[in-house]
C-alpha cells in the first residue's frame, strides 16, 4: 500500500471518510493530511488505529460454524485451537478500502486453502441486521434447523451447556465426540447428563 501512490491516496480518502465534518474543517487538518500523505509512519499509525476499531466490530459478530464432516479428527483438533473461516484462498484477504468496502466479511470468513478439507459453512450474526440479525447475543435459527449439539472430546462444560440447552432448546440432543480405542478415529455418542 505505501509503495503504490494510488492505493495510498485511496487509503487516505477512506480514512478521511471516517472523520466527522467538524474534524475535517479543523484548521490543523491540512497539516495532518500532509503528514499521513508524506510520512509512512504516520499513515501506518492511522491504519493501525482503524484496524483496532475494525477488530472491535468483528468481535461484535457471532459465528455459527457447521461442517458436513462432524467426526473429522483434523477438524476437531484444529477447532480446539480456535481456527476459523470458510473461504479458502492462497493469499490473505486484502483489508484495504478496496476489500473492506466491497466485502467486509472477508476478514472473518477466509482462511488458507489447506483447511478446505473441513467442508465448513458459516452463519454470521450481526447487530446490524440482515438474515442473521442477533437476538441479544445469539444467532436465531429457524425451528428445527438445529438437530443436535456435539461437544469435543476434551470439553468439560457439560453441566453449563445442558443448562443452556434446557433453557433455550429443551429436548435438543447433546452429544459428544469420543476417541475410538485403538483407532485414529472419532465417534459421536449421546451425552448422559450427570
């Protein structure tokens, strides 16, 4: 971005668009604009400030992950390490104004091609509306869409999860992954409440 004058100017225009008209009219604004136009460090600092704000907006989203392979050993191993995404690409998503304006979810929904074996799908809930507008802190699903919840092998939150299920979806089956003895394989079993 810094080496390409056109992208640099586009980033500066984008950052200006985030500022109130009062700040744009401030007498010191011209010096600020000149600074970010000519000083790489000043522009990097402004982009970093924007990035922190963008990360805060992303944290407000709720993501519901699904896979057609519920017993994939690799998927479970990686999800326990919090890997996320659904668009598989060879390069990291561009987050400059060109990318953000046209596809703001690219940062949330992209990961390396290496993960495509997961066959993952996502529903992203947001407070800003759309088909998956958050209801409080939850992504609402149509009746009957959720048929079971599957916990990982190492999960220790059984009682807490059962309490949530009993309150919001009584009767919904709760299952867990178990390791198949003497095999590199997982199986799904019903969770017995304690």
